[in-house]
């Protein structure tokens, strides 16, 4: 089992930045990956980014490429999503997830955090 706890959400103005954190505990193997998803009101859940636990590979949704950066600090068992140049359309509940990389990117990871709200508004 893997337990995930997100933090770092909040309200930010358009063009601003936020960094989300996802603290992992339990059985975090190097073969696992961590990913971020988001869901806006009335919309389907959307894949945002994923990274191998080793940090060797990253995948991004086209909508966030060049603005968001995913990373992992293995010493702290914590993943991060640095979000820059935020837009109102980035407003959503952001959740981290963990499983094999392909499973995360495919949208069906087994392990999920509880989610954190990100609101981009002036």
C-alpha cells in the first residue's frame, strides 16, 4: 500500500506560481511513478504530469508543457508540481497518484491522495 498526502494548494492570481507537494509513505518502490491529475467542476479528470520515482522519466500533458515542472525528492519521499504562469483554466482540484508509470499516464493508478484545491483568479 502507498499513502499519499497533498499540500500547497490555494488562491493565486493569473500569471502567478504555486508549488504542490505530495508526501508518500508505505511501499514506494523505484518501479513506481508519481503523477498529478486535476479535475475542474463539471469536467472529466485530466492527467497533468508524471515522473518515475527514480526521476529518470517525465511525461506532461500538452496543456501544461513549459509551465509546470514535476520533480521528486527521494530522500523525503515527496513529489512536487511547480506551477508557473498559471491561468484561470488551471483552476481545479489537483490530486497526486502513484503506480507504474504506464498505469499513471493511462489514468488508472491504484493509489490516490485526497486532493488540494488550486484557484487561479484575480
